[in-house]
C-alpha cells in the first residue's frame, strides 16, 4: 500500500489525524482569543488611540486557521478508512 503523500506516513497510521487536527484547532482558538484578551487589556489605558483592526487581527487569523484545521479534519483519516474498506469489504 502507498504512503499518504501529504504527511509522509503510511495509510494505516492516518487514523488519528482527525483527532489531532481537531485538537490543533482547539489550541489555535484558545491561543488566538487569549492574544485578543491581552491586546484589548493593554489597549484599555488609551482606548481612543487603539487600532481596533490590529487588536482583532489575532482572532481573525486564528479563526481562519481553525476553519482550515476543521476542514482538514474531515478528510484527514480518509486514507485509513479507504484502507479498512479495502481490506474488509462493507456488507449492507
């Protein structure tokens, strides 16, 4: 059987890729929103001088990365599922 080209690992080892992608999305979400809290807290001294676009940039970048990780998680284990279905035909 071939190698999962994107990750450079065997198809039989991609079973947990969905799990890892979801954990990565959670971690990115927490870090980006934590950065927002720190940025807003530092800007509260002078809110009239705050650049709100710059303050919210970590969240927008983090949310975009989370969206990509969640989308990747939908297909990350496909090679493993295909391998399982190849080895054991599905019965309906």
